[in-house]
């Protein structure tokens, strides 16, 4: 899902992920498709129904439990906001920007 995360495949994956009924089944889906993420450790429990837009930027370690309604925001736009506010280019983008 490299890119903007809005391709047909990405949208289908997000829709499918939202209708998976239980967190156990969503976790199994993540293990089955672990190649989409940077890293997936052992003993993961994933409750949210939202599939991250850029999962290749996300790593899960061992023994991780993620509560429902958690959203992963992979893009940092703070540098663009500060540059616009202060009319400068001194703030450099970091991370997935």
C-alpha cells in the first residue's frame, strides 16, 4: 500500500477490514497479511476497525494490545503548519511527511 493509500486495492482492504466482526479475526487478518506492515511481533491483539493508511510505516512489537478507536496517523504536517504560520522554511519535515 505504498503511496497515498487511496488506490482500489487499498480502499477494498480498508472496507473489508472494517466489516471483520471480532478483534481476533482482525488480528488473524494482520498476521496473514503481515507483509503489509514494517514488522508484526508475537501476541498482538488489534481491536480497531480502521486499517492504517500507510501500514508499511508501522511496527508492532511482542505482546502488544491495541484498544478500539485507536487511529494511527503516520504523517506529520506540523512543519508545514509552522512554516505557513511564520512564513518561513526553517522547519524541516520529519517522519512520514
